[in-house]
C-alpha cells in the first residue's frame, strides 16, 4: 500500500484531492493488503457500511483486500492482466471507463 503522502501526491497530480472526505495510507493500519484493514478503516471514518463502498484497485492484493472487506471493487489493468484480477466485480483497461460505467 501507499503512504498517506504518496496518496496525496497522486490525488493532487490529478486535481482530485478535494473529491475525497477521507484519505488513509499504509501507515494508518497495522496490516497491509491483502488484509482488509485499510478499507474497513476508511469506511469507519466515512461512517459507511462496507457494502456501501466502492474500491478502485490495480493489484491482486488490493482486490483481495476490497472483497474481504465486503466492498464492491473495480479493477484497472494498469499493473496486472484481467486473469489475475478476476476476483473484482468489474475489470476495466483504463480509469476513464469507470466514469462511463457509473454515469
């Protein structure tokens, strides 16, 4: 998982930082992915149930963590192929496809 600072840099790069009410990083949890702890922490901070959350992931361990947390997961084939991401609810090749799915 990425550190909080790394996450903020990425979100700032894409002008998305203001779109998130809660941001968590690897240092916020004791166990990293594929353990679901980081996603469950984010849900608690948002006061949401896991099944009310959508996770966007690009790693096998991230998909496993999201699904173990009971969350919907969209996987992007940035780092691995579709076969490896088969556990996700939906697999896309490009993040721009996500906007199309949820419009």
